[in-house]
C-alpha cells in the first residue's frame, strides 16, 4: 500500500472534554495529537461542531493542544454563545475551534471541504470513538482518504450492566460504522483484539486489524500540586479512575470497613461517574481511612503514586489499563484484578486478586501496608512513538 501522504486526526472528543479532567481515552487522543504535530507530513485536525465541521491546520492544532493542556479556551464568542445546550467550558472550546479553523462548513458541506483540503493518500485517524458516523466516513472515502480507527475495547457490549446511560446502544452504532467503513482497526492488546474481532464479526465484516500497545509516559510528579493538608506520613494506597461500577470501588470500601484501625489510608482519585448511587452514599457518609480526591492534576497523581504502598486496580473489566503501567513506571507496586488483559500487560510484575474475593484483597492490602515499602518489578512498556509506528505501519 502507498504510505500516508498526510494525516487527519479527529479531535472531536478532546473539544468535548473542555472543563473536565482527562480520562484514559482523552489522554490517548492527546498523545496522538502530539505524534501528529511531530510528524513531518502535512497534518490536519477535523472536529464536529454543533453546526457542522471545522478543519484545523498544523498551527491551529498546536494552539488547540495548548488550550487543552492549560484548560484555557478563552471566551466563547458571539456564535458559540448560541450553543446553549453546552456548558460554559465547552462553549468556550467551540469558540476557540471556530477561531482557529482554516475551514468551516455545515454538515452537508463536509465532502466538499475534504476534497478541497485532503491530498491523495491521506489517512484519517479516529482514536476517541467520537464522530464515528456513516456520513462522515462516506465523505472521507469520497475524498480519497483511508480510515483508521482505534477501538479501545468492547466493554459496553460485554458488561452492559456497568455502562453509562445510553452508552450500550451508542457504542453499538459506532461499532456498526467501524465494521462498515474502517480500512484498518487498531487494538491495543491481543486480549482486546479478540473481543473486537468477535463483535465486528457479528456485524458481518472484520476490517484488517493490528495490535499496537499504548505508550507509557507518566506525568512528572508535582508534589506542590497536592492539597497542602494531605497526610502522606501514614502508609497509604491509591485507587485511580472514574467512580463507576466497573471499577469496583465497592469492594475496596468493604475491605476498608473490615480492616478498621489496621487499614492504611486510601485515596480515591477520580470523578464520580454513573450507576453507582450506593457507593456515592457510602462515601458521603464516610468510611474510616478513605478520602475522595477528585480533580487532581496528572502531576499531583504522579506524586501521590510515587509514595504509595500500592495502586489498587480491582476492575471487573478493562480494555487496557494505563494506571497500573504508569504506577509501575513511578515505582509503585500494583495489586489488580486477575484479568486476562492485566496478565498480558503486567505478567509477573503485579499481585493478582479475584475481583469478587474480599478476603484475597484484604490479605494483599495488609501485606503491602506493612513496612518496608518495596519497589515493583520493572515492566518494559512501549513508547508512544512505537505505538504510532505500529498502528500506521504497512499502510
């Protein structure tokens, strides 16, 4: 196949996340933005807006990246102020996108815009599951672009009881689009690839697929970004991720109640999610030794992990799981659910517990809370450059 002459990265998801803390999927799309900006080939950024589509050139993508990193989108502007269904941060992001765009069109004008701007041999990259729409894919193919989609996992279909409102049907529609239009699917692990392949086969077409493990590049620890009154003298552990059923925070609250005065501190880093009213109520009432810490910067979380006895990762299902790999890189041991994906990524470098067995977790937590604090076995993880090279290799 002819190597890509240019890259067009979909940035719709990152714009939609204005005003919110970045999730794992957001961080993957942000890493791809850096990779595209470092690529010598021509690059463009495509975004769906409330009134159509916008296209950014390299300079616009650089300014977009700075706005995302610094949470500074400026003022919404008169047109963006009309997007009343959006909160103020996302209105401001849409205003910035309009100001940075080299081209803007209504929904019907997408094909024409892409034909004017895309050179032959362009490759469209969708890494955030946003903007996966039949009309968009037809417009891209009509402009001669090849479509590469990174599918993070199939958890909404595999574990629907833990999914957010409307996400099962929405994800199913997006996977329909992938099956119909993708020229390549990128999976991040062998375990995940097998599930993606099975779900695509149900839809009648499995596009060519490559496995490209995600890069691991934890943030630089920033102790100054931690709350000034935080107690880091007493042994502590960290659980990192959105507080939603799949992350299994309820098990940890059960364990901490059983441990009582013997428990280390537990810092819960992550925003409250969905379908988890009972856990939220328990946190509101208070569990001895447990502290919620939403809204921490990546640097603050890295500083917290750098002194933790362990990262706890009791998830019921994961598509990849960057937190354990990043914790390892920061010198923090990992106790995680005994999932095939964790075994693939971490091998013998983690302690595995059944996500449903409170006793196993209690014993592992007791053992790691006792001195001394031991460094973890090292795991060799790929760089983001290796991930991108593998994802695009052979196109």
